C-alpha cells in the first residue's frame, strides 16, 4: 500500500511496547505543510483485542490545540472509537492536510492487567499535498506545451 519514498513523500514509524495497564503516546512533528495519506496499524500476536490504538493529528486552532482522529470510526452507538486486533495489520487511506509543526501521533492503551504488547503504526505523509498532486502534473504539462 505504501509507495516508495520520494523527495515529496516520507513515512514515519511510531512503534513501542506498551506495559500492562498503561497508555503510551508517540508523536512526530511535521517539518512542512503536507497531507497525511496512509496509515498502517500492526498488532503482533498476543493482545487478543486488549490494545486500543487511536491515530491522530494535533493542530493549533482558535481554541488552542485541537486533536483530530485520523480514522473514521462508525457512527453507531456500540461502535469502537479505536483500532484493535491480534496478529492483524489494518491499512487506512487518509486525506488529512497538516501544517508545519502540526503533530502526527498515536495513543496506544493496553487494557490487559498482566502483559505488555508491541504495536507499530506507519504513517505516510505527502509534502506535495496528496490529492492536489495530479493537478500539479496537469499544470506542468500545460506549461510545457505553452513554452
């Protein structure tokens, strides 16, 4: 799912072992304006749905720092507001614009009282704006014809 890195794209790996009954928050700061394009959440064998992962971005807003989920959870009363799994890998397509110094992160909560677990979240960021990239290609082609 993830493309090869180019000068316009970068991937960030947020990975940790979360202790029993603990919560970890891992973050990376965006160096430039970009678009978060893809996420891949990897659960290794063992947690049996005891690990809850919430990918997010934090941006400076009018009311201070605002947090936005990167995964659209179901709009049902019984729906989970996190990603979980056991020996699973879940890919997500995302299109979330971010600015320089916005924070890309993941909150990982382990609800198991006895065991620690490993989780990895890969985030792909496009510094060319993601969905606007095809438009830039068209403009370049037109410019080539006119010059």
